[in-house]
C-alpha cells in the first residue's frame, strides 16, 4: 500500500525553525517527484514546494522562498521541509504529496495523486 | 503567476441534482488541471487530472471538461457523500496554484 506519513509538526515561536519529515512506503520513492502543500486553519490549499526525483530541481512558493528548504533522502525514503524564520502566517497543516508524471507535448507534468494525513505547525508566542 | 478562480465559492443543492463548478485560469494551462475533493476533516483526494481523466476508483457521476483557461467539474447526480470542498489545481507551471475552493452542501 502506498503510504506517506508526515511528522515534525509542533508549536514554535515566531522566528523559530522546524524540520518536517515525510516517510514514504509502498512505492519506489526515488522515481517520483514530491510536493509539500499546506492548509491554514479554515482556509484553502496552498502549494509550498516541489522537488524533482533526483533532488536537482526545486521550486518554492513566493511566500516561503528564502525561508524554507525542501530536500529528500532516497536511502531513507524520506522527504523533508526545513522551515526557518517562521511567521504566524505559516501556521497550517502541512501535507506531503506524491506526484504522478504525465507526458504531454514533449514535456512531463506532475500532479499530486497520493497525500499524507498531514502534520500541524503552529507559530505563536 | 497563474491565478485560479473558482465559482461559486459555496453551493447548496439537493440529492440527485446536477452540480457544476467552474474554474478559470488567468492564462492558458492547456489541459494541465486537476480537481481535488476534501471532505470535512479529511485529506484532499484526487478526482480528475488532465482536465477530463477520472482517477481510478472515483464514481462515474464525476466528470471534468475544458481546456486552455476555462474548466468545469460536474457531478451528474449529487449524493450525500459528495458533501465536501472542491479545489481546482494548476500543475502546468510553478507556482502550482489552487483555486480558492467551492464548498458543496446538501439542501
């Protein structure tokens, strides 16, 4: 069974740091691109970050660029999100998600097909 | 950045009704559009990808249409278990934006 399990969420003070982890199982982790998506309390979904299967290509939402770093360790089948300089507006449930590749017009496109249950990050003094 | 705008923001319909949710992209994304369903307290689930392709296991009453900038999610006969918030999602290019969501309730 394909499974993603996030961990690392916690209550942290503004300006603090946190590292989220996502343990993957049931599929060949090293072959898939991955994403982080977050959802603030009572709000909609917000894409946070993308990482290629090799880890060589990463993208970030403007709201987290320069503060968050996505990474992966294929030996450990794990995805990470290092979050620094945290702000109150970073309070959210953070989901990791696996991408499915879709080849179209000479390019690959990646949409999320499996999501973890999420881990909660609260930034407050 | 590509902005995704859904309408309506909320919707109330009766069991058996045909329900339509619209999503508009601020620029063309060909067919690189997915729809997700998030039931209350649950994780988002993939319904449709490539604008029109139904994810395995999703009931056939769900369908998607559109290309370019205008897309539609249709539920042909609303069921009580369809109560959820629905999101369209651009995966054409980063940043991979979502619509603001459409909250669907039973009348």
